[in-house]
C-alpha cells in the first residue's frame, strides 16, 4: 500500500502554541472569520482544547452561522466540553436567533426547576428565559417589521435601564439586527450619560460603527466630551498609535518573555477599550510603552529600576509613572463588573 506522502511531515516548532495564540488574538480582536479559520486548522491537528472548541462556537455565532453554531453547541453540551453553563448561554442565544423560543423555554425551565443553575449564570439565563417566554407563540417564520421593531425597542429599553450584564446582552442581540435606527435616542442617552459604565459606552459606539450609523452623537466620560460620527470613527485597535505602542512592546518583550508580552498586550487593549473613543494623553509611544512595560513587570513580580526604564525608553520616569497610574485606574474599571 502506498504511504501517504504527508505522514512524515514534521510540524514547525511550537506550532501548537503559535496557532493557539494566533487564534485567540484574532478572537479577542473580533476578527471572527480569521479566528474560525485558525481554530479549524488547530483542531485538525490538536485535541483536548476546550477553549478552542468554545471559540469556534463564538465565531460561528458572531458570523451569523446560526445552524452551524447550534450543531456545535449541542455537540459540546453532549460531550461536556467547556464550561457547561457558558456554552449553554451561547446555545440559548443561538436558539433565540433562530426564533426557537419554545425550545429555549423548555430547556431553561427544566434547568431552573432542577436548581442546577449557578449564581454566576442565573441572572443572564433568567433574562433569556423571560425574553423567550414573551416571544414564544408570537413568531411565525420570518418576523414582520412590527415584531422586529418591537424587539429592537425592547432591547433599547434594556440597554438604558438594565444592569451591566443586561446591557451586554442587549448589545449582543442588537448586533444581529438589520437596523437599530429606531433606538438612536436610547444609544445617545447611554453615550452622553456620565454615570454610564465606560465599557458599555465603548461597546455602544462600536455597535453604531458596525451598523455604519451616521448620526452625530456626543460621548461623555471621564469628565471629557466629544462629538463623533460613528461611521467615520476608526476602530480603537486599528488606530496607528495603538499599533505603534504594540510594535515597540513586541520589540522589547516578545523575545524575552512571550507570555508577558501577551499579558501586556491584553492590558493595553482593555485600557484603550475603557477610554474609547478618547485617546491616551500624551500621544507619546515611549511613555505608554514604558508604562506598560513597567506595569507588566509589576504584575509578574519582575524588578526593573527607574534608570533602566529611562534608558530604554528615553523618557522621564515621572511621565511613565503617571501613565502607570492611569493604566491601573482603567484596569480597576474594566475588572470591576467581572468581580461582582
């Protein structure tokens, strides 16, 4: 029998880790098509990575491939892969997108009756159950414009009046709607509210960017105000300054400690997301690269002197320390809701 000519191919060194990191980076940057392709390539060679299997589901959901996402979720649940209730939450969201409201009600009522839902997921799943109950029996094939508009308006109200998790859920569902122009005033309210959570404001603006909405809106956060046109705003992760800082950090850290670099990269992205659409001040690559370098070292318990920082980045340590304080403050904001 002729041997398969590919059997003796030797994988590139560290290919497993490189593919995993590349896929997770694409997922975190919301490049879902790229992430899905990488994850599928990964699973063709490597198994026993629940985070990759769940990542595939997230990509399918975000790309609107609901039938595929449904099938994958059911397989994950059947084989108990990943966090069961996190996968269940995604599964329920997919079923709602497919208008399978009766099935959602049946599944969630059974879970709640068995008292198996942990507190960390109970609130979100309960709201999905309530939404499905209201929609069950009212949906016949493709929804008419009135029903679609009613759903959007309900989500707009949830966005304005809900808690943090309810707002996140509303944003997620609104992303799948063809148009959200009828709730522009709700979106304006969130963006202009100085008491609104900064991350919710950032995600609302990103939602409007995705929908290419051209309504001029006012964003108020951290005592600053800005007028923006969502259709012309550049994604925070694509802005030249963002990339320049990462390039500098990659030069300094990626060869020394790849894990540290990845952690610092995520720290930078969380910082920018909280701040968006405002940019860090000053717009000095060396200041922010130095601050992230120092912050990363502190988190990992690595020592670095002020003289070393000044030599590396050719900027005063006072500027670096001030930027470090801002990073820490934004990190507290980004982690607050996760720790509730």
